[in-house]
C-alpha cells in the first residue's frame, strides 16, 4: 500500500496530517522544503526578468544633472531624437564637416544647467555638431509628454529672459509652439547665439558660433535659416512624419 507521503501523492501543501511517524514525517518535511525552494526560484526568475531593459547608449534611465528627479529612459524617444537631428547632407555645403557625430541616448542629459529643471521628465536626448568657417551644434531633449516639455520650456525661457547679465534676447522669428533666440554676454561666448524651440514633447536647441562679430539686435541669416530647418524637422517628427526638412541650399553668410 502507498502512503500519502510517497510518490505522486506528495503535494506542496502544509495541510497534510500525518498519522505515522519516523520516515513518513521526514519524507513530508523534505517534500515541503523542495516545494518552498521551487517557489523561491520562480520568484527569483520573475525579478530578474523584469529588471532587464534595452536602451540606446547603454542605460535605461538616469538622474537629471542638477536635479533630484529621476527619469526612465525611452528607447523610442532615443530613436526619435536620432531622426530629428539633421544629417550632414541636410546642412549647407559650407557646414558639413562633422565635429561631433550624430548620436542619441535613452536617458536624460547628464548635465542640465541654466536651469536645472529643463531635464525634469526627460526620457531621451541626442546631439550632433558641424563646422566650416563657423561652428553649429544641435541638441534635442525628448520628454515623457508634451506637457512636461512645455513646463521645461517655460522655465528655460523665463531663466533666459530674467538673466540679463548672462544673455541678451534677440529679435527673431517665432518657431512652432514657442521659441527664444539669444546671445551670450560672456567674453568667451560673445559670438555664440542660440535658438531654443518647443514642439510637442521635444525641445530642440541650436547653437551657432560665427567667426565674425555679430551685429546686436537680431539673428543672422544663417542662424535663421538653420533654425527654420530644425523647427520643421521637429514638427515633422512630432507629427509622426519622416523628417525631410533640409538647409542644403542655404548660403552661409
């Protein structure tokens, strides 16, 4: 006769009542230990599988530099960042030498200054840089949603307009949902102008360093042309369109 503690009749439960003693009790004890081990293994496997994630740039998230908030990286956001940045063939002929290869990462930028809140709720970013006689660089920050991007831009715009000792806001076209163009006042960056553009869940920045002195008051024709191209690429990606905007025919003045 097979007892309830032998063979296929052993079950993972603590509700069994043993009438015997000795070997029967020992067998049941071992059976219960084995069952508990299986549960622990299942639990462990579940934990390890949920902790894995795929990313561009080798990380799935990060702490926004200068901010205490943490952002979870977005692989799709990194792909969008990569597509919105202008490739070399969309740049004017005089500005096609790559000085910073086009790249994107599924995380917030590691350094977020002036203001630090511009990285809050950022999930991806990317950048690329070109030069000729002049130097230009593009960066895009992708946020978790359009509301987060708008809050970041509002903070950024306010910081620029309220820091007269650092920046001079310039006369320039308004691109997409909102934008601001300004010039740095520090001696080392006196010939650098920047345009910040809000579009959907994206904020794009364009830095342009001219080898000649700027005429105060407005954006140069080259900067304006590059900004129009970049604003259109941002709009296209925000609308789930393939970005095709180009400034290849722009004359660098």
